[in-house]
C-alpha cells in the first residue's frame, strides 16, 4: 500500500484516491474554433512520463480534487497542492 | 429460472441487531437527525454554537455535534429541521437532511482499535482532521462518541446490510469468516 497526501485529510491509502489525468490538460475553449487535432490531443494524448509526474487526483472520501507531484519510477510523492495553492499553479482550470 | 434473491440476505432487524466479542459490542443507533452542511463551515459552527468540528476518530460529545467530512462540509447530528431549514442560507451554507440516507452503528470496548485496524488503513495515532474514510471498502464517517472507547460509523443506508455482514464475519466478533445465520 502507498500513502498519498490529501491536502485536507493528510496521508491516506492510495485506494481512497482516483486518478484525474495530467495537470494542466484543460478542455480547449472556443467551441467551433477548436480543431480536431486540439480536441484529439485533449482527449487522448497523455504525458506518461518516466520520472517526475504532475497529475490531478481526487480523494474520493472527502471529494477534494488536487494537483500532486510524484515520481513514476520510485513512487515518491514530492507534494500535493490544495485548490488555489501554489501561486495559482494548482493545475486546474478556474 | 435464475433466482437472484438468494444472492442477498434480508437486512437485519435494526431494533434488535447486536454483535459482541471479547472486548467489543456493536449495535445500531437509530433515530439520529443527520444533516449535511456545505459552505462556510467555521461560520456555521459559531452560528449554531457547535464548538469545534470532530475529525477522524475525534470525540463528539452529547446529542448535538458536527463532524468534518470534507474541507467545506460537515455532517451535523442533532440539529433539527425546525431550527435549521434545508436549502441555501445567505449566511454562506447549504443544508441537506440525510437522516434516512445514512445508517449508524456504534462499537464499544477496548476492541475498537482492532476493529479500526481491520477496517481502515488510518494511523490511529495520527488520524487527521477529516472523519470521512474508507472502512471495509466503503465510504464511511467514523469518530468517537461520548467517551473514549465508543466509535460511531455512518454508512450509506444501502450498504448497511453489507457492513453488518462484514462485521459478523470478523474473528474479533466471534465470526469465522462467514456471516451468522439469520
Ligand atoms: Zn481528503
């Protein structure tokens, strides 16, 4: 079992969390102006890094959605950010 | 013909249901008024004189208290709809009555630490500010009540039957890995 830090609840089992995709992968704005390529990139292209990853996660029991920096090789979590934390770089569209 | 009725057992009689093992007894708690309050929780706590909110494994006192279940949400017990109406309040919170949505069981005795170890992955010495957690694979709200050694567990009503069966199976409660006959 791995522990993830929910910015509100603190360390909890990974089984309480749900993956929310790459941080910063915001839905393209502009409706008809959005090209097929942009839409396809938003839906399907993933960063899938080896090493440092920057991701959105949800803590299912409290509902908090947050950004987490972790490493996909050794699984160390660098830190998690509460919504609005980190100079606005919480990875979410506001 | 496929008979799916045998897949599920009838709900226990909540008025009579009771489980016990060495150092622990578990019984349902019925009739609690339960409300979800979302929004400015600190202001709400002050306005209704509820003191501090109760976090994971924290100790709630009396019949009227608030348990923290998210950054911006409380499960409030014992505050009636006559005192606090459902819906949006301009002071900064929204209220929903969930009395019928959640079932509550109470465990007593020194065995509750073992029960927590069995049902959760929480560190009992550093449980954190939020009482919402996974218990036996379900979303639950868990805290102490009235005295150390008493634990209240709220789960979705539809999962209460499963919770009871899970409890019946626990060696801690004399179970042998199978639910007791009903
Ligand atoms: Zn959380």
